[in-house]
C-alpha cells in the first residue's frame, strides 16, 4: 500500500499513564492528539497532499507520508496534527498538518 498505519489509536499519553487530554497535549511541542476520531473519511471531505516525508516516531497510531500521498482529511486538531485516511489504501492515522497542502 502507499501509506502505512496500524490499528493502535492510543496516544503516547495513553500508554505512559499520564492521562493527558488533547487540550493539555496541544501545549506540548509536537504532541500527537489522544485518539482517532470516531468519524471516517467521506467523499466530500477535503483532500490534502503530502509535501514532505513523515516517518512516524511516537507510536503506531501515526500515518506515514511521503511527497505526493493524497489523504482525506478527517479532523484537524489545535495541536497542529490532523487525522486522515489515505485515498488509495485506506490506511489512517495522525500526521503533522504542516507537512501537507490542500489538493487542487
């Protein structure tokens, strides 16, 4: 597949037992939001295209990106992370929104 992701949608805070909420996490540089949103991509959602390579480093709930990957944007978080689903493979996860641009 073109994008890689696994089913674990817990954040590092969930695994380390801190109980940090997304609002508190957003104040930490580079913190990933807590968990995957319940909704999934729909045909009328915004599509973004990766402009940079992103190799997940914090956990399995992040979405691997490389230049040109098209992702249905499911949710933008105030932390600067977005949750999306790859257009071609349906792999889903969190990724840094700054590494994408809106598809034309």
